[in-house]
C-alpha cells in the first residue's frame, strides 16, 4: 500500500477518511488495526533525555498511541484544530467550562441541556465563582439580550436532551462572536456527520462518544473538539492538569465503532423517522418530538442546518395516569428501559422535565417517553409498541 501525504488524505471524501484515519499497517506489524498500547511508565534512554522529557510519550496520563489513533479519526470528522478525549461524555461537557471560565465569569446555558451538565453548572460552578443563567432554547439571535458585561460563554445543545428543541446555532454564534463570547455545543445527537458545528461557528464542540461513536453500549467516552489552535491549547492544558485519561481499550473500541458509524446511522436515521411518522399517526400519541418531522417546530432549522438525523426522539402520550404509561413500557420486550442511547439496541424510558426546567417549561399534558431506535427490524418494533398501546388504553 502506498502511503498518502497529509494533503492527499485531506482531499479524500469523509467516508474514505473514516476508514483510513488513525492507522498505518507499517506501525502495527502489518495488521490492519493499531495495537492497544497499555502503560503508565515510559522509559527514557538517558538522564539528558529524561530531564528534558524528550520522548514522543512522556507518561501514561499525558497520551498514548492508541488514544492518538482515535484522535486522528476524530479530527478527521470534526474538522477543527484538535480533539481531546475524556473518560465520559459528561467529562467532555465539563472540561470546556473548567478550561475557559474563571471566577467572576457568567455562563448562559440552554434550558434543554443534558441534565447532568445542568447539575454540574448548578453545584460546581458557583463554588468556583461562576454564575449561570438558563435561556429558552428557541432564543436565536436574541441571546444578545441576555449578555452581561461578564458573559464569557454560551452553551448550546441541538436538539435538546429529552425535549428535542432545535437551536439556531449560526445566529447564536454570530451574536456571541460580535462580543467575543465563546460558543460551546453538545453535538451528540447529530454527530459531526450530520452537523458541522465548527462551520456553523461553534468554538468548542462536544460529543458523548458513549453514544453513536462507540455504538454498542459497552464504552464510556467523551470528545472535545476546538475550532482554533488557541482554544485547543487551552483545553489541552486543562486536560493535562486534571489527569483526564481514558483506557486504551476504550480508545480502541471507540475507533472500531467509528469505522462503521456512518452505516449504522444510515440505517438508524430512516428507521427513527419512519417510527416517528408511524407514532404521529397513532391516536394514543398527542405529539412526536423529532425535528426531522415537518410538523416539528424545529423542522425548518433542522432542514437548513443539518444533513441527517439520529434515531433518538420523544413522544407525548394522550393525557393519562403514569400507571398507564408504565403498563405500556413494562410489557415491552424489544425496548429496554435505561439511560444512554446510540447503541444497536432499542430503548424506551419515561421522563419528566417539568421539575428542573427554569427558563421554559414545556407544556406536556400526557406522559412523555423517550425512544431510541436500534437495528432491529422496524416491523417487530412496531408490533411491540402496538401491543404496548393496547395495554396503555386498557390502563387509562
Ligand atoms: C449521554 C449524554 C452525555 C454524557 O455522556 P456519558 O458518556 O454518558 O457521560 C452528554 N450529552 C448528551 C446529549 C448525552 O445524551
């Protein structure tokens, strides 16, 4: 095999780059995949080199060849200045805030944010002297009306966790950049394959790689991509200071997941949309929250900015007691009930966002359920839900 130059590589299409990135059989004894390199201690040849830390790798917490192979593939997808990997999606959400904010700073966070990130903002940031306000995810360019002299960053997530509101990311980014405010985004739902967040102006883009990257519900991992070399250096310094390292096995498994992510998403996207449409036509369903549906309030933004959809969305059932929703959910045999998503298997869980939302409380009259559509045959999934709806009606 002839080795491509970095320029030749960069001219390849994304699908091809995802297959090639981060591996060189010449470095792997000829094997296709990079090896899993385990290690804490790195041995130096002599005193001079040790004192100068003159070595490609200096110590296990500061980098590792298996992790670098994963990072090469991630850089290919994100198209930013550099990616750092963290031990969970949550750590990838909190690292950008720890790296860029200081005492006295103000942060704006979408009210639809992933809930554990909200917990971090409410419980950890005040201890560091950083104040937080939550805003309506639909705010768009009006975000500027919430800027204070000390506003340093705006956190976005589109579509939002559980409630799936779209956000006008380019408008928010334009408003922020006019004031030198950083734009951060949790882009886990679309992945970089369906939303080029840096191109839309996002300075720091986060992925819970636990979801579609790993893709098999067997790894916890997070990734943080910086748009500029300056921001990358800042994130990398915090990453290094905090000792956020991942196990090389997890890097290997995530890289393995990324090789097939586009075909999984290609299967799961239409399955998710078909299921959302089927649910929209059901009398038991009051509303489907999925931005790829023309009926969704976020559809125009989704269509303008995103090139695809993942298979996570939610439904609001007709008004009924929770026990009716529980009767539906508890008898499902193909949908597991559990947090996380992005694996090959379908999931269903009840949620209630009313107790914690502060800027905008969605007006749900019936129980709300989040669904993740996996790689099962959609007709089997529909039959499972159909029987569930019969239990729901009987328990109403
Ligand atoms: C799951 C999730 C995270 C956190 O990922 P973990 O690896 O589970 O910590 C962050 N953001 C979103 C939108 C998620 O769905």
